[in-house]
C-alpha cells in the first residue's frame, strides 16, 4: 500500500494516535523540561502530574539529561534576571507617574488603587525572585525530574560511538539531513546534540521494540514538517521513515500544549485552558524575541556591509584617479562602481565603439597599473 511505502508522508488517523498513546514509549526534549522553570506553579504541576500518569511509558535520553544539567543553573539565572528587568520597567512607569503628580483625569481613589496595584505586583514578582535565588540549593523541579526518571535514562555513549555520530553529522550538515543540520553554526561540542539525542531515541525504540512519542517544543525545520502557510503536519518525513527502517516502529512529536490536551483527554480529565494559554503565550514571547533579534542582526549586517562597501569604493576611486580617463571609465563600468550596475565587457565595447578584445586590454592595463599599489587581490573578480 502507498501509505506503508511512504509512511513519513501519511498523516495519522485518530485511531492510530490512540494506539500510539496506549503502546508507545514517551520521551522529552530538553526544552520541555527547562521550560518548567518559566511556568507558573499551576502549569508546572499540571505538566508534572501528567508525566507521572505515564510513568510506565516514560524515559529520558542521556543527551537530554546532560543538556538539562548543563543548562539548569543558567536557566534559573535567566529567570531571575527576567523578573528583575520586569521590576525595573515597572518602576520606570511608577516614577514617571509620580514625577508628574496624580493624573488630573484619575480620581483620588483610583490613583490610590493604582499605587496598591504597583506595590502588589512588585511584592509578588520579588517573591518569585527570592524563590529563584534559593533554587540552586533547593530545586524542587530538579528533585521531581530526578524522581520521575530514576532508572529510566538511556546509557551514555562512549567516545568511539560519539565520534561516529560526529562524522555522520558532518556529512548530514551539507546535505541537510534531519535532524540537527540547523545547529551547524553552534560550537563543536554542542553542534551534534540533536543527532546524539535522535540516535539514542532510535536505539531505545529498537531495544524495547516500541514506537516513540517525543514531547518537544522544537519548531525548527530539521524536526518539524511544516507547510508553506505555517501549518504543522507532524515530524519530518525522514525521521518517521528512519525509525520505521531502524526499529520497524512508529514515531510522532507532540508539543507541550498538545501533550496536555491529548494526555488529559486520554485520561478523560478536563484541560485547564489557562495552562494551555500560558504555554502558548511563552512560546509566542520566545518567537517574537527571536524575530526581534534576527531583525537586529540583519539590520546591523546590512549597515556594516554598506559601510564596508562605501569605504571600499572610496579607496578605489583614489587609485582610479591615477589612471588615464579611458582606463578608469572601463574599470568603473565593469565593476559597477558609483551609480552603475556591473556591465559586461561586450556592452562596454559598444559604448566606446571598440572591440571586446580592445576593452579587455584596457581593463588589463588598468589592473596592471593598480597592482603597483598592492591591492589587486581586492579588485579581481
């Protein structure tokens, strides 16, 4: 059947998804666990309680456990900083209102209420800051994770196995073989994390003869199959097919909110809408931050490029002034210097009523003159 031949391209039916929930092993990406430090207590509890209900099916790869422990303290520190920044922004607004006095369009009682709101918000946020400050010594999330996955973490790869994956990863980056090729710009020691993670998932599936459900908040194209309109279909087709080839089993990915929705539906419990909304709002915040950072880097790169280009052309103009006018004009036209677009020698020949070979000789003569200034390496095509 076509569905079996091209399993990676087939969207799963409700029946198939139900069977997956009943028979699969369930594992988690690092981002899902680290995000627990960002959620409110109610959302944190909802996710951890649901994981507990699947205790007979869950496992953690060694790679995820490693990344979690590597990043745990930094993540706590980031949250403390985020809360402190929020307090600073709040104080700027509060001080702005104070400096201008009570706004004339607000009643005294409303202005008084506003002051109370500021104080209550700061009190609550400061309470969170204190809990993050204590967390390195008393990390309840770490304790829960440690308890949930005790004896359920895959084995660490030895150096030989790790090196084999590195070699495979280097080939995969060029060919854009998922997963992991989107991490090719990361430092060497972190570049192959996704590939190690995936290898450990594959081997667990084969050893246990079980399909795998991955809970991940990853949205990169080397994991997720997305349509041009942004709609998510499921995991990359190649991943589904590789799992099928390697272990003969199935593979599916759920986001944290989908895990809550489907998981609680599976246990016939009501889903707390506020929990789902909180997870979605944090994802949106992350996406907006990534877009802002991408725009900033892009604008900075464009500006630097324009500045370099301007400096380059200014330097060239100094050397062009030393040439005879015909040589300088040919060079400007051919290189697109000034307001010109780069022009082929054939078109330049027509302008000056010369043959292409004559124009080529003029350009060569110009280059030879400019070589004397030792900048020929920056002028050649």
